């Protein structure tokens, strides 16, 4: 699994801000919007398409994506979808998009030109084929994927388990039925917005408590705001086995 982005919806540095994180010289404090690429036996799976997708793919030299999997329909996780157009041109085929019904509806509204009966003149459109998912496990690119129902404020969203890794961004609540699906993890990727509480994301202390309850060998925090200065938090605030992820970090997928 490759972390394409680990930042909050406005990214870090944030436009117009002069705080310590936004002016940091530590490359780990430069965070594009949260997403990941997963190397599965049958190809590359992209989790979410952020507005930073083009720069993320170029930075990591990812030239092909075989499927896209969505956690939810918020702008910072969906609105880079048009950047898959060159991948469609190269492959000559549509990219499968795995998502819940609400996410598909958002994509069809936001990128209506891609689904027009009459193709727009000039340029091109992303070629997509939707595959509807819910909380039922399914097979994709040679791997078994287990959707994890999560709460994101008042919204239902999805996390995903790939073998012994669980990816749970954009959440501040784990329903009772999801806890058993987090048992026996080697690695937990978990939302952690900032030190103070937030109505839709885990705070630092809340994320640490969840990580300790899950008991994975290793926990990596993502979706971090400019209130998190990497070196300071890593040195002073985190128990053993809990770390801050950063853009470009790669972890093995067993």
C-alpha cells in the first residue's frame, strides 16, 4: 500500500496560512488530500480520487490504475476523478469504479459530461463502469476485500480490509458490527485530524484510544490537518506502535 496523500480536505500547507506546519521544511508536513494506491495480485487499486490526483500519480510514477474504490462522496475524495482520463486513453477501456449508491450519484452529477448520450466535442471524457458495493465482502484484482462500515459525523462511509491491513479514513465512529472485522490486524490505517475534538473526525487522543483497542501491531494515522506537526507529535505524543503516515510512505501488503 502506497500513501498518495495523508492530508485533510484543504491539504497542508493550507492556502494563506503561516503556521508551523504550513511553513515547515520537513517534507512529512507537506500533505496532499488523503488517498492510497494498493498493489493487488491483479493490478493497481486506487482508493479515492482526490483533487490532487494528477500530482500524486506523477510523483509516484503510477502509469496505470486497474480499478477505483471509494470510501465516500465528499469533494476531497472524489473530485480528481477526471484525472484518470489519460489512463483510459492508454488502456483503451473503461476503469471499473467500486462504490456505494450515494457515491455513484455524486459522480454522475459532478461529471455529467462523462455520461452524456452525445459525447462532448473536443478533448475526451473518463471512461467508467460502476460496480455497486455495500458491506458485503467481494473479490477484486485477485484479492478479497472486506468493506467496513464507519461513521463520519452523520454520514455512513466505508473503510476496507485487505488481508491483514485495514484502511479507515474519514471517521469518528466505529459501529458495533465493525469491531469484529478489525480483529487480528497487522496494520491499521486510521483517521486522525488534529489534537482537539472535531464533529466528524477522530482527534489525536481519540485515534490513539481506538488504535489501542484494535490492537494492531502497527497503526498509521492519516487525514491530518496543519494542527499536526509531524516531528513534534511523533516525538512527544504517540505510544509505541502508533505512527503518523506521510505522503509517499509505502507499507507491505501481506
